[in-house]
C-alpha cells in the first residue's frame, strides 16, 4: 500500500525522505503529494519532525523535480521542438505553428500560470516544460515555482498536522481527485493524438 511505503521511507530517511518523495512526485505524478505531505505533517504533530522543516523539505523536493524538467526542456529549446513537431507533431498533439502560438501565450501569461499550475494535480509537473522550452529566466522560474509549490506543500502539511491521526481524511478525498484529474488528462491526450491533423505543406 502506498501509504505504508511512504510512511516507512519517511521514518527511515526523515527530511531527506520527504525531499526524495516530493522529487519523485514531480517526475512520476502517480506518487501523490496528497499522501506524502499530510503524512509528514502528521509526523510533525506526533513530535517526530518540525512542521517548518517538513514544509521546507517538501518545497525543496518539488523545486528539484521542477528544475529537472525545466533543464531538459531548456536544452531542447523552442526551435528544435518546432522542427520535431513538424515531423512528429502527432505525439505531442502540436504542430510547429501551434508551438509558436503557445510560446506567445506563455510569454504573456507565464507569470501566473507557473504558480497556479502547482495547485493543480498533473499540471505541476507539466508547467516546467514550457517554462524551459520558451526560456523563462531561471530566477523568475524558481521564484514563481516556490510561490505555488510553497502554498501547496504548506497547505497539505498543515492539513496533516492539524488533523493528526485523522490525516487519512485528506488522502480519502484529495487522492481520488488527483487520480481523476490525471486520468482525464491522459484521456484528453489520447483523444488529441487520434484526432490530430498535421499541417499541410504550402
């Protein structure tokens, strides 16, 4: 059971375990922060950890995961991505022209999109990719990511801390919501792949 695995790992590694799990959560979304952070918050309520350090550890793990995807996307760049999309755009459901439009949108709205995405399951991982591809300045990316991730990890840790032994209530409701949103995103992706129509050469 995931709850037992998370609990065992955090108990064995302490704050490093929280950092590691939240890093993995940003690489592999099915490992949900809605389980990790409330469990760590409950541990703080039980006297095993300090709640402020729990939040900082969760934030650190999230930042490392975001930087991982940002770095990969930054190395690709928008020009290379456009060339790839013109050949194989079906698999990202975007043509080169779509990417150009997305870049313009992100340049206009990225300031609020980055922190907001960290409050939405599934999107908190994805938002680092356009930020890197479209070369959002690293200091701005880190600042905006810290705002969104800090609110999210802090709220979840506080929920576990305040609920105490009843922290399962957080997982009961938020875990299924995250799963449903991720499932919906997968279905939308599959639908877009099937319906994708490549640009016709002029």
